[in-house]
């Protein structure tokens, strides 16, 4: 329910919480830090935490054209470190699982940002999260009609459908478009299929966060990763996650190359091209997030590794990796 910012004041940098109060918009100081460089990661993490906590309880779950509400269980993780592990389990919906993972990452980032700061700062931030959780739970109780009449008026106001948050995390996690994409992807899933897909999604998104680099992007609804680093001579890599019900391998790493559409153009120096797979690596056992992240880091640091990997014969490993080539296309 809150937007966070920073403000220089008397040689220090204040971290401010801004929210809708009973009498309008209010800004209050959460804490301050002596080094201005320490504030941005704290402010960024707090904004993501606020948004990931608030938006799921501020929109309808419209799957199957319904008007259901998303769970509130993720709110416990704001103040209970032991509850954070629960953000990485369950599969109420793919989108909700995705948001819970992003909330887990934001809480981890906040913990890292304050780890070297004085106890007074970390205590102030913990108190802020406690207040945010308490106020949001109180607003939800009032919205659902389960609050008692003698409860005091809340300091922070919340409105279903119009949460007061900064929700641009660079991944459109909380946008209607992203939620609808996830909903379409899971349409027709059994509970078991949704649970497996949610587990695969966590691996994929974690890998992208750990090693995505500049040139790697998540496909819509977390169905894969596409990496095409600069100066790769037209080569690219995709990480495919299986769709529910597929009889094929669990995961597949694919090295491909853009083939110029014009007969006189060269790969990597063309105006239009069509992607063609070169080497496929079918994985019967799902890889860890760390293994995928290392692949992404490697090609981000050395783009021409993709050209080397494209020469890998069937049965050999991609150089410097545990990944075995299982198919060569066009041969």
C-alpha cells in the first residue's frame, strides 16, 4: 500500500514511505543512511515488496471467467522469515506462484541491502514491514467484513482495484497482460500439471535472475529463456520448458542461428532473417537454476561460445558445461 523514495537531508539520505491516509497522501521517514549509495537498493526492494504483497489481493482471479480472490498467505513472509520458504511452494495459480517468487527475491534483496547497516536501520525497516503487513491485513479484514467495530482507524488506506504502489519491476510481473498470459497457459491444467509447471517456472525465473545478463529475456508466461548476446555472429540459445502433458524430455537447451532471408547477406549482418536450430540438448532430468544461470553467464561473457557449441557432435558435451548434445538439425 506504500511507495518508497529517498531524499537528501542534512548530510544524510532519508528513506520515505508515502501512502494514502484518511486525509490525503502522507509521507513519513522510515530511516536514514549516511551514504547515499546505500539507499537506492533499499528503496527498490521496499517498492517491489510493497507491490508484490499488495497487488495480488487487489485484483480478481478471473480464471474461468470468475471473480475469485487470490490468497493472502504470502503476507506472512513480510515479517516472518520462516514463512519465506512457503513463497517457493504451492500452485494456486501460475501467476500467483510467479508473484510469490518475485516477492521472495525482493525480500532477499532487502536483507542483502541492509546486512551491513547499523541495527537501528535494520530495526526501522523491519518495523516498517510489520506496519505494512498489519495495515494491509486490517484493510482486507474491513473489505471482507470480518473486522471488529472497535478496531482503530487505519493509518494507511487501501482500495481494491487501485492499490497505491510502484509496480514497475522491469518484468511487467503485475500487469494485466502478464496475468492473462499465465492464465491462458494454465487453462485446462490438472492440479498436478499446474504444480509441476509452477516448479519448472521457479527454476527458470531464478536462473534468469541469477545469470540473465543483458541479452537474455524470459519468454511470455515463463515458458522459456532466449539469449542472443551481442557479437554472437547470429547464434542464439533457447532454454525450453516442457508444456504440461508433453511426452518428450523435461527440458531442452537449443543452439540456433539466424539465417539471412536475402541471398547476399551474411549471418550476423543482415536486415531480416529466420531462426534455425542447429544443436539440441534434450534433458530427461530438469537442470538446476544454477546450471542454467552458468550457461547464460558464459554466453554473456563470451558470445562466440555459441558458435563453438553449435559444432558439438551428438553425444559430446557443450564445452565447459555438463550439457550433452542429443540432436543435430539438418544432418
